[in-house]
């Protein structure tokens, strides 16, 4: 995640994994080229495997590539989190006056390698102000055991990264305290 804009009235953060998206695209194009160029020399099993891989890659991309834009605005009094993927575009808005701070969420694995993500912490009253569809989504994730944070905590990304985002954490907390 990187800082796109920072001034007293606005903070904009973005996570755009262009390199990973480009790798997926190159792999899809290479498979498609191999399939169409060598169609007549391939046996049925090889064709089937390549067609299966071509059909599976967009699904894998859907779950692994997420573009995230986070916009803190004092003028609007809102924090907007826009998540885009291959098959969706989701925009969530939260009240800035209910924002308390950002914290680092750490996921420890058995091999000792920790991964990280930034989580925004809001006043617990934020849950009551949630849009009904968002509240339903949060309750469903809690019920199924997929949500690892509390209802008034909002992760900036769904995934964890091996890079510790202390600079982003510090930027968010400093910007919030300056207001």
C-alpha cells in the first residue's frame, strides 16, 4: 500500500498489484496462444488440461487480485474504502468522527514467518450506523468464522502481506490525530 495524496484535508492510500495482474495476464495469453497454435498437434487430454487452466485462471484472479483505494476526507467527514476485483466493484463508506485509530494485524504461521495488514478501528457505535447490507455481510462472515477482526474493525485489505506496513500505519494515525 502506498500514499497517493496527503494534505491536512485529505489522505488517499492505494494498493494496486499491477505486477501480479500482469503475470496472470501473460500466463493466460501464453496458454491461449499455445492452445490455438498447437491445437492440431495436441491430444484430447492436453487440450482439456489447457482449457481447464484457461477457465480456472479468472477465478483464481478473482480471489487473489484486489485493487484497494482508501480515501480519508475531512471535508466529507467520511472514510471510503473502494475494493475492485475482476468480477466486482465494492464501495464502503464510514464516518470519520467514529474512527479511532489504525492498528497492525499480525497473522503468525507455524514456521515463524509473520504476515501483516492494516486494520481501521472505529467506535463500537459504528456497528449500529452500518448500512443494512454491510451489517448483514459482517454478521454472515462472523457466523461462518471467516472474519478475524471484530465488527467495529475494518481491514484495509482482505489479505496479509509479508511486508510490515508500519509507514502506512504511522501515516494514517498521524493524519487522524492532526485533525
